[in-house]
């Protein structure tokens, strides 16, 4: 455990970073696998989550919305493709 809810977990020889926080009950959010995501990067992600929590925003839902927007932005519109 690093602090402020940041943990490195090991399951089936896979290591990953997890941020445990309270938002309408306890929640765990995966931050990425170790060593692909460094401790410094995991701490940055945890701190971003803490800022969202301070604003009353669920970091997990915010991440889902962000991923959906990115997926929609990657689709080309028919008119663009036709040109």
C-alpha cells in the first residue's frame, strides 16, 4: 500500500495498481498494470481521482464517459469518408 488508497495487487502473477476510495460506498478502480504504469503514474492517476471526488464526481463513471467520447470521436462521419 502506497497511501491514500493506492495499492499494488497481485493475482495470478499479474501485478496492477488499484485506487480504493469512498463514493456512495467503497469502490476500487484499476489504474493499470505494473510495471507498464509506474508508481509515479499511479500516484498521478490517484491524485486526479481525488480531485474528481472533491468535486463530487465518481472517477469510474468519469472514465467511462471519457472512453465513450474518445470512441465516438474516432469514428469518421460518412460525409468525411465520402470526400
